[in-house]
C-alpha cells in the first residue's frame, strides 16, 4: 500500500533481458521534493531503474506507482512524459543550428501539443519563462548563440533547461556531469540543487567525489536491488557498501 504523499513507489520489480535479471525484486520509494543520488557498481541496474520509471523498459514482475494511484507499468513512454516525468538521455536532443533561446522555445511549445513554429508570436509570459530558465541553466549570456557552438557542459545544461521548461514533477538524470570539466562539474552540482528547489530529482552518478559534494540522500544499488539508503555519512559507515565498493 502506498504511503501518504509518495511520488514513486517501486515494489518487487524484476526486469529480465533474455533470462538475465537486471533488476531482481527491487523496491524503492521517492518522496516529493527529494534530491536522490543513485549509485552502485557497473551493472547494478541503475540505468535500468531509470528506464523502468520513464516507461522505456517494462518490468517482468512487480509494480511501479506514481503519485499513489497511477500504475506506470501500464503507461506508454509518451504518456509518462505527459504525467510529468522527464528523462534526460545521453544522446543529444538539441538542435545545433538553432539558438539557445529557440531550442528552449521549441521545447516549451512541444508540451502544449502545438505544431511548433518559430515564427509564431511568443507571448510575454513565454518570454519571461524562457528568461527564467536561461538564468537557471546559466546561459542567459548566450541566448542568441547557436546551440552547436556551446561547450559540452553548456549543451548538457541546455538539454536540462529544455526538460525543465516543460515543468516536470520528476526529473531523471543519468550521469549529468559525464565528460565535463571541473568547473562545469561544479556548476552542474549547484544546478541540481537549484532544480531541486522546485522539482524532485533522481540522478545516477558514478563520480564519488561528486556524490560526496552534492548528495543529500543516496540509494546504493547492487546486483539489481537496493543495498542501502541514507545520507552520505550513513552510506560510508555501512559494511555492505564497503564490501561492494572496496571488497572488504
Ligand atoms: P548500471 O546502470 O548500474 O551500470 P544497467 O542498468 O545499465 O546497470 O545494467 C544492468 C545489467 O543489465 C547489466 O549487466 C547490463 O549488461 C544488463 N542490461 C541492461 N540493458 C540490457 C538490455 N537491453 N539487454 C540485455 N542486457 C541488458
């Protein structure tokens, strides 16, 4: 039974690929307004969990509830987007030949189901929403630059901005700082906290230094299920975690 106010409740979920179980009876909950870091060794099933939450992968067993009453396993990927779950994939989805501003505008219009046209008049409400998101992702000074001219880190932030402008309830991110410079990585950590002022965030991270710096609560996965959960201090003091990471 779902507890009051839970945003996500995954219960006893199994995902099998040709007999190989990527998730093995995984249970996991997320409350609204959380910023949760998901860590664990390679192959633990972290990406598969994100795939289940956005509907890309269907469990072979178990339930996935959203906002208490919605069964996500019965929803198609596009319906899950409509329900307010936004996923950033590794593959880039920006339009290089359009400006930063135009990319944000396109994304904002897609949500309304309009056939997007850049020549349609932009309302002042849309303009101010766009400016607000440009500030948030730190690209206010590059609004009129072509997206293709941005650095790797800036492109990632633009993509995050394009998701956020659609006002999701839950944002799913897989290694948002991958391939970034130190200063971009730092800004990305700060961005996660700014986003979390408004949205629930579930983020897969490999870089443990990044986790130490920016994590509030951490879920450790191992072999397709949750090994332990808690603050970074609690995680580091856990014998099971030490065994998995350090072979102790
Ligand atoms: P993580 O993100 O924690 O590194 P993944 O969720 O990517 O782990 O993968 C978990 C396991 O499931 C891995 O052993 C991986 O090889 C396997 N796996 C993931 N996706 C597929 C797929 N589409 N087909 C077959 N095996 C897969």
